[in-house]
C-alpha cells in the first residue's frame, strides 16, 4: 500500500503537472501565437489601430518598384500591391486601407506603433524580432552592387574584385552585414543615414560602389543614377527575407501571416512579384 505521505506527494506532483500543462496551453508573450482562423481574422474580430480601418505604414519617399509616383495608396508597385492583397484577404476594401509614414530606422524600434503593419523592405533579423513582430516572409531579396559606369568597381566580376573598393551602405540595413560577410572589404564600409545620402555619395564619388537590395538597385540605375550600372547580385547571409512588421505581441501577426500564406498558396503573391519585380533576376551573380 502507498502511505498517506506518499499519496500526498503524488497529489502534489499531479497538481504541478496540471498547472504546467495549462501554462503550456496558454498564449506566450506574443499574443500572435493564439491559433488564427478565418473567423477571427475578419474586420469585426480584429483589434486594429483605428476601428474599421487597416492602417499600413511605409517610408517617405516611397520608391519604385515597391511604390509608384510616391503614392502608396494607388495600389501600384510591389509592396503597395502586397499590402492591398493582404487587406483583401482580411476582408478590408481598398477604401478601408489608410497609409501613414514611418521612417525605416524607427519602424523596428521597441514600443507601441501607430499602424497595424509596415511594409518597407524590412528584413527579418533575430535582433529586430526581439523588439517587434514579423509576418511570414513575402519576399526574399538578393543584395546588389551598384557603381558608376567606367569605374574600376564597375568592371568587377567577383566579390573578391571589390575587396579594395570603398563601399557605401545605409545604416540599419542588412546590406552592411552582407558587405562584411560576403565581400569582406579591406577598409570599413562608409555608412550613411538614409538611402538619399547613399545615392548622393555615389554620385559625388565619395564611394566607389554602394550595396543595396537588388530591386532598389534596378530603380536607382533606371532613374536616379542613370550613369551607374548594376555590377552584380549576391545572396545575403541566411537570405534577406522581408516581412510585414507589427508591434511586439500584436494580435494581428497570425492573421497577417495567414493572409500572406494564402496569397502564396493561391499563386497571387507570385503574380504580384512577377509584375513588379520581374527585372530582378537578370543581374549577373557575383561569387
């Protein structure tokens, strides 16, 4: 027979196990872990920044091929089209989508957000995930080297050929990590506050080349710096995956991820990518 003392111990252990199981079934610190369904991802169930609206953020200016005419609300450009497709999956009409401006470098800062999600070529990194939520990726981008035509950097055919070049990058982007890890230049890259400063540095000859994501490189060489060329593209360490950014623990994260997954499964995400990013595959690959 089991003694009264042993019975009490077994009861205590059973109670502790039950509490542990209940804790495991509860939500984590990120409310987005709660299972999502079509029913709880509809406008009447979602707790959005503004009731009855979906507030989407991006930077200003908003460049092609992500946005056209610096007007995110027109639905033209890759990220504009993706945002409206997400909204449609969640049951929002185009008229119910409101756009706001959020600078790139402040988007992934900790704290409350004045938007529901942000689309701004924001790479998913472990450091950023400590401060904000990300949806499942909607795009994976290569990095690209851009140099003025006729320069020594423009004639590079490998990453090793760029090791002695002075390279410019934007602060806070994965381009800096990609340069350090893949090109390994002999001198530290020059870091600039925003994309406009990076472009200005290239135009003024402050740097031999700049590194940006490939779609941005296509836009820069087509419009802003027509006398520049895309030297080539290369993969960022671990892949440069972009996700919709949300506040840490947002109740919308699961729904936005589910919408992107549905768009991918249906082929609509690929159609949007093919329409707005089709030129990205044509740049030579640097190894």
